[in-house]
């Protein structure tokens, strides 16, 4: 069986700025868990699964440590 891959849109928050990234994950991370982004390791502040039919499977908000 092929494991499911979730395509997620990630909002990365820094001091006075935000940026977007896309990641593929086996499952949505929980609050406080680390996630690898284009800016390096960030901490998840919020993660939601999106309804079927959306462009992405999940939406994640994270911040720089």
C-alpha cells in the first residue's frame, strides 16, 4: 500500500513579515512540533485539514524558533 502524502500550504511568520511555502507530509503536525520550511526549522502554531477538492490537503501556520 502506498502511504498517503498530504500537500500543505504553510504560512511562515517572522518578526514583522510572513511568507508562504508548500510542503508534503505523511500527516499534519501538532501545535509546537517542528517542521522543515524554506527558511529552515519552524514551530507549528496551528494546523488544519482542508476539505476534499481543495488545491491543498492542509493549512499550516508556523513561526521561526
